[in-house]
C-alpha cells in the first residue's frame, strides 16, 4: 500500500506509547538525570542563570527533580514536600526577561538531549518545557 501521511504511526501519545512521559522515559532515574544535567549545564556555561542561583545548587537540583516527577505524570514529590508549586509567584524574585527564558529553555533541551530517551519523547518534553519557560517571563 502507498505511504501517506495518515499511515504514519499516529497511535499512542505525543510523547510515545507509555501512559505518561514519566514512564516513557524510564521513571525516576531519568528525571533525576535531567535535573542534574540541567544544573550542570547552567553551572558550566550560563553565567546569566548561574547568577540567580545560590552558591550551593543542591536544593535547586532537588526541587527541580521533585517538580518534574509530578509534572511528567510520576509521583507528585514537589507537592508532597512543598505544596502547590505556584511557579509564577516563586519566580517573581528573579529577573526573567525573554533572553533568560530562552536561555533556560536552551539549557533544558540540552539536558534532555544528554540523557537516553526516544527522539519523540525528547521533542515533546523540550517543547512543553520551553513553552512553560515563556510563561514565567516577568520583566
Ligand atoms: C524562564 C526561565 C527560568 C528561570 C530564569 C528560572 C530560575 C529559577 C531560579 C533562580 C530558581 C531558584 C532556585 C533556588 O532557590 O535554588 C528557580 C526555582 C524553581 N524553578 Fe525555575 N526558572 C525558570 C523557569 C522554570 C520552569 C519553566 C520551571 C518548570 C517547568 C521551573 C521550575 C522551578 C522550580 C520547581 C523551582 C523551585 C521553586 C521553589 O520551591 O523554590 N523554572 N527557578
């Protein structure tokens, strides 16, 4: 039968075939790897974002890991530990202009690319998180 766009595999979810992105990418171990890689990248190459963070980023790493777990459909670790994320409110102290949001999104996509997952899942997560970053622009 001839190939047509509608014969492309369209079954499953935008991130793949598992019920949640969390399951799709391999659960907690992968979520943790993304959070660690993200802050490693910021510490190595983003003076703008690094300047907004405390000297010791272990708490930042832990909170991002906790948040992403629930956001991806896994255990709601951030909620359990800290309550409602209220991301806009919690980011008010930080000067987030368009360039900072782009930078955050770029570092996040790079972190996602550095861990092992399908291209489809990586594209989905990269897009969703980049869009989320734009919603936090506050300057
Ligand atoms: C738009 C660019 C962004 C910038 C410049 C930024 C910057 C920051 C900074 C400086 C902190 C404080 C870290 C600390 O206290 O150790 C923070 C916390 C946090 N950020 Fe972002 N962020 C951005 C976008 C995002 C996005 C898109 C998400 C989620 C998808 C996110 C999730 C979080 C979480 C969960 C925390 C911890 C909040 C808390 O409990 O204090 N951030 N962010």
